[in-house]
């Protein structure tokens, strides 16, 4: 268990090997109840005052919603504490087998009870203003989630260099919020995103039933999606943190969307080819 100020969890060799092979691994009881409570308090604060990036991704006829926001950690002290003190950075670093780890950003995915919205299948890293293989997300449900509602993955798909021309997340905007970035991957994509939902067994799709404190760590190139379609009595709030290892470099792109950090990164003096750094992308852990 990762306790504030206490012993930090070390993933086992099996976790590391599974991540290398599959690009995704579930780590049970990685974070103590205190950290989950802290993140829930942070999420309450965050939902009271979302960032300008925040938007509803889905709102159905019954008023059920899927809320998304990112990069709120600058304004949410509970998130800041999690980033620096929870051991999440060390966990990411050991799983990625990297010498040092920088924090990239946080994102939350909050579905109200019964939301039928399912996250479209996609990759993350081709969206981002960085490139590299040693990137990961720690996906943490703050409530229990069944395997069929949790984020799902195509194991091994992180090993492909292909970029998929996947769903334009900018279209997830039922409230017609202005200035939402759009994402056209067609010029750079190698292939359309496969129809994974039609044949999950054929693609070897995996997901896990999880309790608060468990996490899934996934490589940012892996194909993932499918989460949601909740029962009427179940909501789902998820806190994610994104981490950058040794081989990652700043890579401003003409395409991409959430988040398009290019302007903010440049204002911190970051340039193409740089290693992540500055207080925007702080180094949180280094192997000793
Ligand atoms: O939780 C979800 O539904 C989506 C999460 C996701 O796609 C991500 O963290 O990259």
C-alpha cells in the first residue's frame, strides 16, 4: 500500500513483464484509502470549479452525463499532493523501466449513474505534444467498477508503430461549447481504428473489475476504450495521471487535441526535441 510518507509500493517483476508484453497491467491495492479519500475531495473541489478545458462529452435524454476535464492539478491541491507524494510517479517509473519520471497531466472522466456513453477506441500518444514509447497513464476508479464497465484494452497493440485514424473527440460536445479542438488524423494515420467492439474476443480485449485503490497502468500507444454503459444504479468517476519516461521528447504536432499543450509548453520555454521538464512537467521521481 502507498501511505503518505510511508513505504512506497514496488510493482513485482510479473507486473513489469506483463506491462512490457501487453502494454497494460492491473495493480491491486496500489493506493491506500487515504489517497482515494484525498482524490475524492480533490474531485469535489474540481467539479465545483472546472478548468476552461472542461466539457460534457455526452448528455442523454434522461440528463445523464459524461464529464471530462484535464490539467486541473494546478488549481487542485489534493491532486498536487497525489502527484508528488503518493508514489504514483515511482510506480509509473518502475513499470516503464525508466530512470526518471516526469508528470504530464491529469484527466478525469465522470459518468453519472446509468450513463450509456462508451469511450471510443483510441490511442493517446499520437494526440499529445510529446512522443516516445515510455509513456503511461495510471487509470484509477474512485468507486467500484465491474469489468464490463471498466476501461478495456487490446493487449500488445502498444508495440505497433501504427497510428489509427480514430474518432474525433472534438465531436463529443452536445452543449456546443465554443473553441473545442478538433482532431483530423486522416493525413497521418496508417489505418482506420479497427472495429474492436464487434469482436472483443477476437482482439483479445482485457479489462478488470476494480475497487478504489486498484489501478490499471497502460502504455499510451495501446488501443483502449469501451468503458461505460453503466447499470442504472452505478456511477463511475475516474482519476487518471499521465507520466513520461526517459525516451520521451517534446514533439509539437499540427494535429491532436486533448490536450493541445503546445502553447502552454512553449510559454514555459519548452522546444521540440527537449526532454520534458520545468514546473509544467516536473520530474517527480528518479531511480537511485
Ligand atoms: O475512462 C475512460 O472512459 C477513458 C479513459 C481514457 O481514454 C484515457 O485515460 O486515456
